[in-house]
């Protein structure tokens, strides 16, 4: 196991992708510890641009004023103002920091980005796990049993491939009354398993007549034992790569259906944030901060996952390795 891990991390592509995704995970875990604001709370103005410079200037001025004026001076000034002798002018006061500005509802974009990234990753993991498990089960059974079972399972897989999964995904999403993170993850997983099933079937077909498999059959071992102990270890690396790709595909699918307004409605996701930016014309009003961070985050996540998959492929694929 340690040797395998050392071999994997020798791949520059895998290491770089793993580093990027690790930084993103640390970011969404650590940031909420410092900023406990509700990401859906309306606390600012509509499409307020990033205000770090203004925030720093405003607070420096306030600190300087507090240093110059003592508490006695402030009390006297307020007393004179109460009699109408002077007026206390408070043109500037403390403001809330919005590193990435606010959206069309006045909600902090950075807090939403963190929450949306977390939600999208959860959907991707749920969808990737379900799609990989279904594809693995169908592919192993079809490849090992062959004959009528193979024809039936292959025909079922081809039906799902012929009918665009995106269309099925939209129809199911429209018919659901409750579109939570778990529901969307399950729906995406149930519609994205066929390609994994076909690939696993091809791998299993090439393994079912190997000498060690035939020896297990002659020894009277059961089919589940043969599949788990004699076939599955040989395709374990491919299953991991398929899972990584399914997670990336799940995140992209969520972003796509959420941009159409069919994703989760009670939590922030990267796709839903882009949907809000689109319907309120953030692109045409110049509010780049309302959509650009989500595009970058989706690109970073999918790019890093695909790099990890490519690195694993270079290590475990004999044709590429040679």
C-alpha cells in the first residue's frame, strides 16, 4: 500500500491536482471558522463591488478620529449638539467587509462561494459514488456471466446511453417537489452510470478466462467470491479513476441544471449562484464578481480532478506507461 502511494505521488499531474483540490477543501473548512455570517443573509447593497480598499480606509479614519478625540471631547460635543449649538456630522461609519462584493440580493459573495463549493462537492461525491457503484455492479455481472445476462445488461446500458442523460436529468428534476442536495446527487448518479458500466464490462470480459479465475471456478468458489477476490483487485485502479471522473461530471451536471433553475433551492451551490447572476443580468451590468468566482472555482475543481485521473492513468495503464 505504501509503495503504491509513493508511486502515485511520483506523478506530477496527480500531485498537482491533489494539491489544488486539497487547498480548496482546506479553504471551505477553515474559512467558516472566521466568518460565521449566514451566506444567504442580505447584509449589503445590490451588486456592491469588492470593498477591501474602502474597508481599510474607513477603519483607519475611524481609528484616527478616536485617537484624536478623547471621551470627554466626544461627550461635550454630543451635549452641545443636543442644545442645537453644534452638529455632529457622521458621514462615514464602519462598514462590513465584502472581499468578493455582494450579489443581486446584497449577500456576501465570498461566504456564498464557500457554501456553494461545499454543496457542489457534496453533490459530486454523492453522484460519483452512486454512479460508480451502479456501473461497477452492472459491468462486473455482464462481463463475468456473459451470454443472455450480458446481452440484457448491455442492452439496458445502451438504452441509457442512447437517451441523453441530461434530458432524463431535467425531466426527473422537474417532477421532483423537493430538490435538496441529496436528491440532486442521487438523480445525477442514477443517470450517469452507463459509461462506467461499459468500461468495467470490457475489463471484466478480458479477465474472466484468466488462469487464476478458472482455478477458482474449479475449486468450487462462489461467484461473489471470485468477482471480489479474483477480478475486482485487477480493476481497482480503474474504478478509482472512474469515480474521480464521475465526481467531476456530477459537479458539472449540477452546475448545468442549477443554471436552468432546476437545482437545489434551499442552499447555495455554484450553479445556483450562476443562475442568480444570469437572471439579474450581472454580466451585462459589469458585476463580474457575481459570476466570475464561481466559473473559476468550477474550472479549478474539474481541472484538478481530471489531472488526478490523468496521472493515475499514466501510472496504471500499461500502454501509456510503456
